[in-house]
């Protein structure tokens, strides 16, 4: 890290500046599928045109990171790589052309960015930007097709989901960064990057859950519980939570689920149970476990015959805000990131916040 000492006429101060210089910092680097992440000293380049360099203060892990780390599909098998997409931090410096952010701004990254000008961004029916939409195959910056990370030996380290937040510093396209109120605490704001906003947005924006309606949520992880919160805040009178993890069912009850179902404890199909307790079926079903069998078979059959409101959650949606402390079940130092992954694998955490 570069140190610049400056003297003023009134007094002498030592000021640290990194703007315009390559930064040396720590990052959790993935060297291969399923291998423990290695805390490495890396180099982070200066932000180029329309890019932002961010000091990450908090980051967390979701199942998207877990699946990528495990190398579950071809898109994830690019190494070495820095994963991570839920985070919050402070802008360290900006590249040429960035006018809506400056050093010191509090921000969260978003993996589904918006240029604001393409046919998709200007459409009222889509937020899947042509240039900055989520793309698991993308591993370099949009500006020049290069990475902004290197090992200390000069080997490139690749990006992930437009964000790469498992690093003390990261460089992100400005289209994938959102400025937030500096009075908002950064730790809970981390969850706005993905899980909480996805679930709330699905209930509020896409499904448009109405007061007095009934809802079934399959999977009570962070996204599913965010759907529960969204449905509850909209006035849904019956919220049925389905999960095989008893601890998640307990959390669901504490956050507004009115009826819980553990499929392992039933002697009949889940949709039959839902139809019975909801007087013929629910108005909305949300598949939040990433299980195609649930999506195709159970979610659809759990609805009333005249409804077709079934939602599989894939895309990031804008939200106004929420109570998010209940989603944070664990906190660890960044150096213990592999322990955080194991907590998620074991089904013990909703979100584990890592302090950088």
C-alpha cells in the first residue's frame, strides 16, 4: 500500500492515500473447486473508466457462493478466482467518468447491474441490463476484458458475478454499485446485495402480495425468510413455511410464518397438506430452495385451482428497506471464511457476516 506524507502550513499531518495506486491487501482466493479458500496477499489495480474501487467492510456468504466454490457447473470453474457478492463498504476511489459516486461514499455492490441506457434498462418490464446483467461466465471487467486482481507474482486472479467481495478491496463497474445513506449501519446493509432484497422484491414487486392473501414458501433460508417478511408486511393472513431443517422452521415462526411443514414428518405429499390447511390451496407459492422438483410439482399443486402465481426466485429486485438483523445468525472475522462456509453447508446459518 502506498503511503503519502503531506505537510500543511498550519500543522503537520501524516495522511495515507491509495487513490491512483495499486493496493496490496488480503483476499480469500479460490484455487480449485472445493478447496479451502486461501487468505492471500494480492494486488488490486486502480479503477479504470466507469469503475469504482471499494474498501469492503463486511461481506457474507450465500448458496450462490457455495455452489460456485464447489464448482457445480462449468461457469464456476475459472481459477484462481475471488468469489463473494454480498457486501457493504466505502468508496476508496473512482475511475474516469464516474460522477454519481466519490471517495467516502457508503455503498453496496449488486451483481445485476444497470447501465441505464440499453433497451432492457429503459424498458418498464425488465431490469436485465444487456451489458451488466448477472453472468456467471463473466470473469473479467467489462471495460477492457482484463482483471483488476493479481497474485504477488503477477498472475491474474479472476472476478465473480461483477463483484468479488471476498477481498479487503475490490474493483467493480460503477453500474454494479449502489450508494446508500451514510447513516445506515453497514453491517446489515450487506444483506441488501442479494438475499433479503431478492425475497422482499419477489413478494412486493413481482407477486404483489395483497392483504388477506395466503402464501406458501418452500425453503426458509435467507431468501425464503425475506419472502416471509415481505408477505407479512403486505398483510398476508396465512404464511405456510416448508423446510426439512427444524431450526429454520423455528426461525420462520419467529418471523411471521403461521403454519410450518416439515416434509420429512408427513405421510402424504406436501401439496396435499397445504391444500388442506389452506382451504383448497394458497394464492401464491414461492420456491426458494433451488429445487426443480419442488418448483415443477409441489409449488404448482399447492395453489388454488384458479391461481397461477408461482415464483422461482432468480433475479435481483429493488426494495425500499427492511429489518434485517434477524437474518444475521453468525459473525466471524474474515480470516475464518472457511468456517463460515461450513456453517452454511451444515444448515446452521442464514447469513454469517464476515468483518474485514
